[in-house]
C-alpha cells in the first residue's frame, strides 16, 4: 500500500502543473459553493433577526374612508370603530380568533424626567393581552394589569431605549414619575426595544387614556390574535368574512378595501417564508452549478491525463500490469488530488465565511425609523462542507475511472504505438 502511494505522489510530482490545475478546479468548486451558501444563510438570518420582535398571529384593523357608495350613501365617508366592535368580532369568529382587543393611541408633544426629555412620544392604550399581541419582551417590572384598567391608573411601560434617554445618570426607572404633556405617569415596566418603530411607544392603560383624552367609545384600531389561520387561503377567507360583518355593521360595501385597512402579519410571514425558500433554493442551484463546473474541469483534466499516459499504460501492461492495476492507480491519484484540494477549498470557504461574519455580522444599517443588521451569521454548517467535499471526491474518482477503464482495455502493442 505504501508503495502504491509513493508511486501516486511520484506521478503527481512529475506533473506539477497538471496536478495543480486539477486541484484548482476542485478547490474553486468547493470554495464557491460554501461562499454562496454562507451568503444565502447571512441574508436569511438577517430577515429572521429583523422579524424576531413580531407576532405572526396578529391582525391589525384600522378604519379608513369608503371608496364606493353604499345604500344611497356617497363614497368618501369616514368609518369609525368603537368598543362594541371587539365584542361583535369575538362573537362572530370564535374559531378563528383567540382574542380581540381595542386600542387607542395619542401622540404627546414631550415626555420628561428632570432635565431629560423626549419629543413626539406615542402613547398606546394597552390591555394585559397587548403584551402577547405585540410580542413585547419585558426586561424589568411588569406590564399593564386589570387593576390598572379598572382604577384608571396613570402608569406606563417604556422601552429600554427610552429608559436610557430619560434616566441618563443611572437612576432606577421603575416607580419613577415621568411627565407627559404635563401629566404625571409612574413607570411600572421596561420592555426590550426591537429596533423598530415601536421602540418609542409608551404603553398606558386603555381606560386611562380614554378618560384623559376624551375618546369616549371610539377606538383607533382592533387587534386580533388569530388561531388556526395557517394558510393563505384561510386568511383570505377570514378577511372576506370579517369585512362582510364590519360592512353590515358600519354600512359599507364588503369589497370596499379602503373602508378598512387590515394588516395580517400571518400573510406577511407566509410571503416572507416563501421568499426565503426561493432565495435558499436559488443559492443552492447556483452552488450546485458551480460544483458541477468544478467536476467538469476535473473530468476534462483527467481525460487529458489518461490520454497522455496511454504509452505508459502500454509499458505497464507489457510487463505484467493488469487492467485493474492501471484503473486503481488513476482513480487513487484522482481521489488524492480531490481530497487534498477539496479540503483546502473547504477550509478557505469556511475562513472566508467566518471573516464575513466578523466584518459584517455586527454592522447595522440605518433605515430611518429603525436599524437593521446587514449580514447575520453568514456561515455554513460543517455537515454541508463535508458533504460537498465528499461529492467532489466521488466525482473525481469517477472522472478518473471511466477514461482509465477505457485506456486499460487497449492492447499493449496499440498503446505503445499510440
């Protein structure tokens, strides 16, 4: 066995340029496949990181203006939602919705603590289920509870970003008094800012805001938490039925999409999942085509190699070598080249992906109203790297086997003459 490997390495060393050309094709195929997969994973992980703070079973319903006449009423009429809409919705869709809550919002001019202040603060009327609905992660304190609603307490829950802006000297925020447009609220909780627009929201009891700002029975939106709406068809059927119920209640055409604006995060999630699958498949196809080009390169070089060594094979057969001796020697040479350079290509690809992760992984892009990571974990799992290398080694062995088996069948006298 040792003699066989000595002969193989001796043959490779005598044909350095040919061996390097074969190895370069192998290394490039593996390297580019890993890079493409790393890039695909980086983009997909970026999408996933950006959506971590979203609840993908939430449906937000906002009132709009009619765009069609209805029962003699002209278009352009403003639709108003009220408290009873939440009860009607829950009663009509018990199998599609697990909870329905009403919400109001108010933009305050400023919020201040001592000499520190924030401008244009968004106050959101919240209920206990709002935390789950908005997928808010509490870092400290508590969220709005039923007692806050019943007693109309002046309490708020703020983000950790707002805590840093208002309490710059390390003061503990919980139970501190923050003035919002001259009205004092006690901070009872801190939630994690997800880097999106919601990071500037202050959550206060719904009943408190209704009393302070004279909202009466009117609400600004309905928040619905869906259950079982796991397909696009089910979501479309629900929205159609919901618009019909609201249309009968508020007198607008059920197909008038301007009367109600519905943001269904489940549909958004389905679209994003489809886009991720398309992206992942596309990069895999590109990677496999790149790997195939490397295999073709190896096959061509091995074909030329066998043709150049036909005279040598004739001499070997003349002194007693069997066809299998010739085939095994060529196949082992091909396996040695693809294994060594395949490993080099795999190692370089992993290093390059890790370099991308170090350089781009912690960078963020300012989108104006939120910040997003550029490239999150653009790496490839080791199993993918090993499988790609194994495929290349097998392809290299086959690339050597077929031309070698053909050459081994040539009679010694014909091989010597060739």
